[in-house]
C-alpha cells in the first residue's frame, strides 16, 4: 500500500445532489415538495446557498409535486444542473442516443433554473452512475458534444453511495422499526467517515496533493434526515464548504481523463486510470450491502 502525506487541516468540499426532483422512492403521505423543502431548509440552516441539484426531467411533465419541488429549491437560493432526461447508463447506449437524452432535458432545466427572473449558471452536467464512457471513443464523443453546447462536467471526488440507504429506510419507517432505523443512521455515518479520508488520500497519488472536493449525495428522504449529522461530521474533519463552480475552478479539474471505464468512476479514479496507476482500496473498506438489502423485510430478508 502507498504511504500518504497527512491530510490537510482545512479541506474544502462542495455538496451536490443528484436525481432531483424525484430521488428514490416515496412513503405514503410523503411528497417531493416536503423532501426538497426540508433539504433546502437544512442547507440554509448550515449557511449554504448555491448548492447544485442535478435534474432528470422525465418526472416533471404533468406532475405538480415535482414541479413545485424544483420551484421551492430555486427559491431557497439553490441551483440546478442537468443529469440527463431519463438517467440512462452511458455504458448501455450509443453516444448519439445519450446526447439526445441530454438535449431533451435542457429546456426543462433552463425553465426551472431561470424561473425567478434571474439568470443562473445551469450549464453543469453530472453523468448518471458517474459513467463517462466505457470506451475512450465514447467518452470523447460525449465530451465534444457537451463542450459544443456550453456545458461543464460536474465532477465528483467524494462518494459513499448515500442513496443505497434510501429504500431500506423507507421499509423500516413503514414498519416503525426504530432499531432498524438506528442501525441505518449509524452505518450511514460510519460509511461516510470511512470512505471520505480514503478518497482524499487517493487524490495525493492522482494529483500530487489533495484538491478541493465535490461530494455526491442524493435528494432522498433519508439523506435529508441525515444531512445535519453529515455536515457535523464534515466540520469535525475540518471541512469548509463551497460550491461546485468555485471548487472546479481549481486547475486539477481542467484535466479531461480520456479513458474508458466500464461501470463508471469518480474523477480521482478516472485520472488514476488515465495515468495507468492502480491503487487498491483497503480490504476493510466495504459497504454493508447484505444488511441494507435484508433489513426490515427487504429482498434477502424474511
């Protein structure tokens, strides 16, 4: 295993939220409006504005709940970018079909991003599943299209798959299983605490030093519930908060890792792959997939 320099005392991170306005499932009586109202409230309570949410507009036409949820998000001082129309995996479609899917999303993102009469910077694109192309040719084809249409890629350096807790929480909440919810809360924070320093260390190999970070989250009910505690965790590690456009001014983000990675990867791992560097993750670092699937009567449960 490589050796690493001590982590910086004052790292920087931008929070970002995928799959707006309809991330994950909904419990009976819950709504997208209530989730994004609560999420934007927690961000403002933490003195954060200009936080980006990346939109799949497939749920917007004919759905007032989704429409109003995005209006609330924007009125709270947040921002919108694109996450494709219907969240396709780039590995599974042609570059031209993927580009058409982004183009279909564009008028909806612009409509809600600029709805309050103030022009905002909505030309930020987040790849679903972080799949930027399973071949170098496909990667470069989509990147050319994005550049031609004025988009920048909203890269990710920190990710602990927060949305994997979403369905389990809905099951436990519906059953009133307080012990199950307690385990979900503790395991969510434990996973964040384990993955984030490892990803920061990997930046030292990819870039020679730690860079300002972007954390991938999702606009789910459970991540909204956990956000104050996640922010407390980040602050305890010395993180200061910024926004995606400010973070990605750093020159490290000028790198376009033209490499094919089936299944996708975060920005750091793309750069490592481009440079031909293999850095294994610690064996002890793993997500509790089996229990997340089985808890509170899930697929593997009773």
